[in-house]
C-alpha cells in the first residue's frame, strides 16, 4: 500500500472517535488569521500533537489544532494553523491534513493565507479572492497515484470553483467589503522573495505570492472537493515597498483586517453550505 495512504489511514484511525460530526466545510486559517476560530461555536478541539503521526505546526501564530464547531448552522472542521513545506516536511505530509479532513466527510475546502502583494494596484490590508494559482513547489501528487482519492492525471481547469467564487463575491458585496480577485503563486519559503523573483511572479501573471495553499488545493482537487480561497494581502512584496519584510508585519496587518476577514468568511461559508446542499 502507498506509504502516504497508510500514514493517512493511521491518522484517521487515531482521530475518528473524536470527530463529533460530519463536517460540511474544511477551513484552513493562515498566518495571523487563527483567531477566526474563536468566533465559531466550538464543540471539540483536537491538538495535532494528539494525532499519531500527524505533522506539527512550528510557526509563530499557528496554534496547531483542529477545531470542530459551527459557523451559523454549518458544521465546520477548522485548522487553526497549517504545516508548510519550508518546515522540512515532505509535501505528502503538508497535504495530509487536507486529505484527513476529506476522510472526515468535508465536501468544501476553504483556504486562507497571508500573502505578499505582487499586483501594484493592491495595498496591505486588501483581501484577494483566489481565482487560480501557480505552484512553484513539488506537486503533492508525484509518485504512486492513490487511486482511492482520484485519477492519475486530474483536471485543474476550475480548481477554485467558479460557483463558489461567485458566492463569495456576492457575500462581500452584501457586506460592502471590497474584494480583489487574482492569481496566487506559491513559493517554498521560508525566505521572502527577492525583488527579482517578485518581478518574475508578475510576468508570470501572479497577483500575490506566499508559502502555502497551492499544494493543498491540488490535493483537495484530486479528491473531488469544492475549493475556494481568500488571501489577506499583509504586505507588498519585495521591491514594491522600501522597508524590509517581517513576520511581525504580517501578523499586525492580519490583526487590523481581522473583523472584515471574519465577516466575509462567515457569510461565505453559510451561503456556500446552502448552495451545495
């Protein structure tokens, strides 16, 4: 049996008795956005450290636990902190949490992240709806295909579900929240991109750049999930602003837009759950 599949099943066996319901939506909270979990009606919490073989979050601002709760009446499993390729994990471990949430029953993957703005029309504090991505890290589907999940060559034409994007845009409009829409580029990190790399990203068609998300979307798409995502533009990328980049800046900007972020995510989750019933 595929080693990654075996490890995933072991993790599922370790946690399945602690899953209080079948989640409808899986939500991943990015850097500085973890406090959204406190707005949910939480019914159970499972630290990653209590799941056998599960990768651990090591980055400041990532609490490292699953939250099971409700957004409105929607049952949600929420990752309060993710794991990243730059932490030294193989890419199969990076996407293991997404696959695990799919095994729990989640149909929708709602991705969030903190990102650097590549599009010069953006500003720190903007929210960007992800319409597509460019992945500059190893593809998580490399190696033996896990046929129980999906085909050897999955289509990626509409990875960020157009219907879900329309729902999120309408939710933001109803809340009078301005929402950018663009392409997200994932690089490895942990160093921030150089000005030359940012110029390259712009030429490639990216509007924002970060260190997560694309590989998670690839794995979820392989498993047949509906996918959507929002980037919080926490800083303008290197070469656009003159001050050095820092993780502290990322967290400060995320804190500043936390209320706006919370409103649009909550309204979108409720509307998405209604749409896919």
